C-alpha cells in the first residue's frame, strides 16, 4: 500500500476511533512545525498498526488504555477513554483495565487513571444530557390516553 492510501485508511480509522470533532480540532491546530508528525501518526499509527487484522479495535483500545497508564500519559489516556466507547468498550471493562493496572503498573498510576477516567465519564454524561431530546409530556385528552 502506498503512503497516500495508508494515509486515507488511517484517517478513516482515526476518525472512527477518536471522532470527527477530535480529529478536526487536531488538524485545525496543525502548523508547519507539526504537519509532518500529523502525517506520520495518521499513516503509521492509524493507517498501519490500528488497521492490522490481528486484533479487533476493542482489544486495541483496552491495550492502549493500559499502556497509557503504564507510561503515565494522562492526556493520551483521557483521549483514549473517550475513544474506547467508539470501539464498543464498556465502563466495566475500563474499570477492569484500571484494576489490572494497579497490580502491574502500581497503585499510584491506577489511582490517577481512576480519577481521570471518572472525570471523562462525568463529562460524557453531562454532554449526553445536554444533547438528549426532551421527553414529550402527554396530557389527557390529546388523543394518547
């Protein structure tokens, strides 16, 4: 696969995992200094590694969370907690990764990850409430009783 096709495939996967809003924001803030890096991660991380058939995206998300905890990469961890839901990861599965990380990465790392994940989940819940459609209140006599 040539670089152009790998970039296109990477962008498709990147948007599916991270969401259009995040990717659009990252691209909008790209500068002459950072454009080569954006191209690199889109082609290599997303267009090559995330595109491989050996692991489903769900599993890749769980692994990524664990690695971000081990490396103490809070900003990337935060981003991948949000992204994990796009790959079908549940809250309980994220919790299990965090508990597992307490054993293999250390309690302080897991403690920090629990705090960050809780903030992300709270933000997601608030956003969901703001975008939820208001329920229609049905009254007697309006043909629905």
